[in-house]
C-alpha cells in the first residue's frame, strides 16, 4: 500500500473541495475537510481586506485546531467596472448566506447597463499552507488569477459560484461550460496550486520519509534483547 499523508483543506464548499482534490491528485496526500478532521469545526469570520489575509486566517485556525498540515483558499471575482467588487465578498455579494444563484443575479443587476467593453473581470485566488509542526512556523502563500469578462446571462451547468457568468479570455465559453480537465488547466485555483505543489510535495516527501524511518527502527528494548 502506498503511504499517504493527510492534509486538511479549510473549506466546507463541496465544489471547491472536489476541485482541490482533483488538482492535488498526483501527490501522496489524502485531502480531508474540516468535518473529517475535527469533531467540532470552528466558525472562521472572513473579515480580512484581502484574499491573502482571509486564506491565512482560515489556515492558521484550522491548523491550530487539528494539528495537521492545513491548506486554505480564499478566492473571488474582481470586476473592474465595479471597483473590484465583489472581491473578498464574492460568496456573500447579494447578502450573508446568499446562494450562487442569488449572487449571480445581483452581479447581473449591478452590471445591467454596462456594455461588453466594460465587463472585464478576473478570478483571483490566494492559497495559504500552514504547518503547525514546523519549528519555524512555516507559512506559505501563493496566488493565481484567470482573466475574462462577465456574460450578460448565465450559461453552462458545470462548476460553481460565478462560473456560469465568467467568460474565459480567449474563449467563447463560460467557466461553467468547460470540462473539469479544461478548467483545471486554466483556473485561478489551478494556477495557484501549481505554484504551491513543489513546496507541498517536498514537505510530504520529508514527512513520509521520516515516518518510514521511525517505523522501521526497532525499539530500544528489542535491540537490547538481541
């Protein structure tokens, strides 16, 4: 059986969790949600002014509670004509607890009078990795973005969030019309994770090697009896 290392991804968003699992599929890791790792999941108030601040806050809290290597993502949609909104409030643009459909409807309402030349937008993602067992208190933050524009109506059934409204630059399809493989090659989250993967892979390899060495070393009592 191939050895794997468990890591926690600090999100309760099933779509985001599934996407991160797929993107980390080449690494020897078991991706857990906070519900998998903790008997009681703390509520993280995402009150940072930046994606980076929110990602770090989530990763630090879940890492401290679980004492496991923790990855947290904070991402959102940035629309130039709206002064960068929805931004860090992307998940609650229409209201606290809003559904994806409600957020999409609010975005279209605010952009209803804007022509194609004023609909430029991008998805941005910040991913934080926090290692609670590192003596140096290691924290890594990486970023990724995906350029595009906002459609006049939703199209496609894939993805989640604003995917049905986000037309990828250089294409005539929304993110929701792309296959999973296509999205995982160009998305903001994929680009951020691509930057993180070498660093995460090195940590995982070091921990698994150390664990294997410890398990293969006989206890002192066994050595003394020889």
